[in-house]
C-alpha cells in the first residue's frame, strides 16, 4: 500500500528499517515485562512474517545480516534454518557477516522440489526456532506458512528481494 508523503516525511530505506527494528524491540520488551516467563522451547504459538528488501543483491544481504544475527543469537536449542537463500549466502558469508554458522542450517532444495512444501515440512517438524525462506509472493503462501509455524511452534520469515 502506498501513502502520499510530503518532503519532510520522506524516509530512506535505512530509516524505515531502523524504525521497524526499534518498534519490534520495544514491542518485545513490553511483552516480556508484562508476560510470565516462558522458556523459549515452550513457546505455544508460531507466527509468520514477511520482509521485502529493495536494492542490489549485495545491499539486500547487508540489510539482512543484522536480522539473521539477532535470530541466530536467540537463546534456544533449536536451529535458525535458511531455505533456498540466495547463492551468495554460504558458510563463508555467514562467518564474514559475524554470524555463527554452527547455529544456522542452510537447506537448498533440489531441482523439481516444491520449496513451499519443503518449508512447511521443516516448520511443522519444529526443529527450528525460525525458518527463513525466499519464496515468491503468492496469496496462498502466508496462510500455509502460518499454519505450519503454529503446528511446529516456531516462526516463519519470508524474505523478498526486490
């Protein structure tokens, strides 16, 4: 959805990303203070989120690195799983972005495999606290990933690069 903006309201992608990150942190802190303490492995709900990044592939990966870093540092015994990330995302890239490759599992589907089904299966298994996918936008993806995340008590993040 597009909104009209005045010159004073024009924000760069950096500002928008920072605002979204800060709002998420504030929301989580408020929730953590008001909610009873529940161990990470016993979270009762799964959820689905989507992130769209625009720019060159290299620039998008630079934006994504801090998000992946925060997810990989989550105090949880389960994996951060990346399904079919861009080819530039490798163990070497993870180390270069100061991510711990031992806490991140990269899964690449074989030719002819249904990436959405693979993603849903991994979510339902619950072996990951978060499954990050790079699926094309389709109106049926969000509900399927949400149901699978709830079944596996984990989170799903679909990244779209523009």
